[in-house]
């Protein structure tokens, strides 16, 4: 009988409006992943002769025969046995009138090129081939890829075994959720059935299946759990498979909810986004519930470096730096997280160099890529000085690498100082360039007219009054008209872009 979670999800789906044409899901391809073992053989038989819930909002229903397509992946690991598995699946599919595709993959070679884990390499290869076939069939059927379904024969036993496997390896809620009923197009309609039930079904119908001898090799973790751990658990609780299935449903539902909450939190905390780079508000992240904060960090790292080998200790190290307000950590296979100036910058080490957004204190300094530094300070206007003329002379002497602006107009409190937001140029950003009498201009056009090479534009510092405030100065290129010095200016904001060994000239010496 379906779990409470499953019945609730089915009830919800009946009230959800389907996307696209009403018949798209009913005509889209359904790929059956069949190895030839008992479970996948039963999947093929049930898909061809009975009802299955493929999570399309209809609940248990017959699948139109023309939608079905069998996929068998030969791993090339078991010699003649693998050839016989392939022939068995081809004959079984023909018996039920279902097209069959055979794909051959050298899983041993893939494992050798990776981490040596044959089980993992085989799983990745199978799903890659299933995805490719589903995409090809969707194009042939003329239906959206998202409407296709890839069905696997995972059972309640597989789910219980995976729970123990992940617990042995060490995992979080997502891992303890074990095998989800659905992930995108991949659906597992047999999760409420046991392996024994499916074997009985095949025997009653007089259908044989293939046995894989490697399933008894306890050097593999799944086989170890199946033959060494599960018998002990079953002796203690004969209903342990059903109990763990219910537990996995609960954990899966709660994991999905927390994932959605964390995705919203990640969007809210993001201050800058670029190729291989995410910059988050570290102070707000530190105030976030730790269960959500862990997921935000995990999502941020994997967003910039999907291949990173992220472990719980790496996430904990990042959160320690966030709590301390400074620090950094590296993640194997190419990701770095650094906390500085109230921001958490998560960067792929293969990402192109770019300027990481940060606060510039006034007075203060901000180190930039390439050994440069941005300096800021406030000074009172000397008595009897023509402020506008002083600003023009200063800009000429420094060739535009230093400017004098009206501190108050730039958003800086002369008495208490303040801070300015510095970031790289963003698409669609505009300013009112000094000398254009209030006319606006796209920042990208201004940088292009300044003949900044395309590969260096991400390194141009843009000073703002606040993260979402107006531009104050495009460092080394042009100030904004709204912050210019006027006869009424009483306090000057001096901003200077220089090499790290230099510093701005004192006011009055320019």
C-alpha cells in the first residue's frame, strides 16, 4: 500500500495545473532501464501489462505501449555473462513488443579514469545513456524533454540498503533520504514493493530472470549491506524494510522542503554572481539558522564548482569562518571560500580572475586583484579655495586615477566617515558621467569607450554609495556627475586607485 507521503503527493498533483498541452505528458516517451535481473524484468512486465504510477498526476495507470522503450547498458565487465544478459533483455522486450536499445560502455576504463569506484562509474554511465536516449526519443516524438520519464526498478529493499550504505559512509539528511521516488525525469514506481514480491510475481507468470554473480561479492558495499547487515536487522525487526521506507519518505519530504527554503535564502544572500563566482552576505548568513546555512554553503560551492568533493567538514569550516568574520577554506577539486569585509566569496579556482565585491571603509583601503589598492579619505575644503578648480587640477595631475568628490553627495558622513560599495561592472548598470550635464550612459558603453580590453573589464572597480545605490566613481575612468564638487562643497571625498606600494597624495599637494 502506498505510504501517506505518496498518497498525499498524488492528491496534490491532481490539483496542480499541468504545463504545456494537456496531452504532452500522455504522449511523451517512457524509458525502462532493464538489466535483466528480477526487479528490472518485473518493471518491464508491469509496464507492459499492468498499471504503474509514473508521477504524471494520473496515479496508477496503464502506459500506452507506443510510449515504452527499453534500455539495456552492457558494462563490459562480465564477459559472456554480460553478452547473455544483453540477449535476454532484447528477447524479453521483443516478447512484449517494446523497442529495445542496447548501449555498450567500458565501465572499467571509466572507473580507472576516475576514482576507481566501479559501482559509481557504472551508475553514472547508465543514467547518462538513459538521459541521452530520453532526449533523442523526445525529439522524435516531438514532445518536451521534461515530459519524458526514465523508470528504474529500485525496490523497498534497495531503499533500505542504500539507507545503511549512506549511514556507513557518513551523510546528511539527503543521503539518509536514500532513493527518492522521483528526481526530475527519473521515477521509481516500484519503491513500495519488495524484491521477494517481484520474484513471486514473475514466478506466477512463468517468467525467468538473470542473476548477476557480482551481487554476492561482499567486497562491494551494497553486497556487504545486503548479505551481512540486512539479515541482522531483519532478525531484530522483520518489518525493517517497510519501516525504513516510511522513514525515507519522511526524510525525503523534509529534505525537499529545506532545499526549497535554502534556495530562497541563497538568492536573498547573493550579492554578486559571475562565472565561477558567488559572493554572499556573510553577516546575514551568520544569523541564518544553521540547518539552512549548511545547505546554502553547500549549494553555493556546488554552483561554482559542481565537481567539488564537498564534505561536511568543509561546510563546517566555511561556517566557522563566517562566524569569525574572516578566514578561508579549500574544497578538493577546485573550490575556495573566503570571508572578508563582511562577505563570503565562493570561487572556482578555474574561474577567470575578477574583482570580488566588498565594502571600502572611509577612511580606509581596499586591496584589489593585480596588486592594486583603492584608497578613500575625507578632508575639509581649505579656506578660500575654488573647489571645482581644485578637483579639476587634481584629476589632471593624477590622470584620472584619483578624484575629489563631494563627500555628502557621495553618501559619506564627514563627521563619522562611512563606507562605499565596490564591485565589478554589471550588465545594464547606468551612471551620469561627469561632464555630460546629467545625461545617463550605460556603464558598459563607458568602459568600452575607455578602450579597456574585454578580458580586463571584470577587474574595473566601480564605487557605489551602497550595494544598490548610485555609482560614485568608475575607478580610473570617470566620476558620476551627481557627486561632483560644487561651490557649496565643504567636505571632500578623495578616492585613489594605485599600486599597493603607493598612496594618495595629501590634499593641498595636488
